C-alpha cells in the first residue's frame, strides 16, 4: 500500500517463529526475507487460519509487538485489519503484555478462543479502521465496554500498551520493499549494516524522523550596489 509503513517484529535472533503442535519452531529468517523479498504467513493462534500479522505505523500506532524487526512497504492490500492486539478479543482471563513472559509457552497462550461478537472489530482497511476509532482513548473505551458486556473484568491501564499497535493481516505471502531495521541490540545494528538499511532504535523513532520537515537553507541577503 503506497505511503504506508509496515512493521514485522522478530524475536532476538531475527527469526520468525511458528507453532508445530504446541511447540515453537523456526519458520523464516530475516536473511531469507531479504534474499527473496517476501514474507510468509507464520502466525497460528486463537483458532484462526495461518496468517501474516504486521503492524502499520501511524501517529496513533507507534508501538510494536516486539522490540526488534523490519520496517517495510508493500503494494499488497491487507485482507483485514484489527485495531489492536488480537488477544484483547479472546477469552483469556489473564492477558500478558510482555512477550518474553509468553514466548516459551505460546502453544497454551494461543489456544484461547475469540469472544462471540469480536468480528465487530474487524475492518476491511486501515483507513476504515481509523474512521471508526480516530484515537487510542476511543479504542480503549470500546474494547473495555465489549469485554465487560461479555462478562469479563475491565482491563487495567497496564494493558493499554496492547492498543498501541494494530494488526494488519495477510493470508498469503507478500512481496516487500525493506526500508529500515529497528531494535536496541547490537545484532539489529549489524543486520542493518549488512543489508545497507538505516538503523533506528524503534518504529516510533522511525515515524518521528519521517515527520520532520527538511531544514531550509537560510538565504543570504543580497548586497546593494554602491553607485
């Protein structure tokens, strides 16, 4: 989609993982993505079909699922978009924000089911989603109201980070144009250097850089001719 920047986050080793049964396994490396220019669907969770879940960077969405990954552009259109982490629409009674706390037990965590009526938060496009929820505050209120109506406790403020990024879903492999690598680790900097890509600490930093207006050179005053 022209003009939009997407994010695909990775674990610390820069491999995408998938589930084989209840066990996590390596699926696709960043090296393979750079060589083929393609990302394949790897996510299996919450009873949904295998999919590629990415985030779209926007002034309302500056967070990421993990703290390292690739920023890219693509001509492919998402099949659907969720306005937050899909876990907020599941029957999980204990929702965990920090990925490192669940990464070794994804099989159990991803076994939760979606709450009936959750399809109201499915959108055909990013633009349609922004019209429905133009701010994080409106989104947070709506998802809490939905969960409470379904019989669940309201979400504490500590879980608000999960509405800091959306999920753009593709049910097929997509061709991409790599734009940057983000992350705080030495490996993320090394990977960016290897592939000749800019390195930024976070997707938020990247977005802020794209919004900066280039400085205009100060014009020198013209000298008056002395007659």
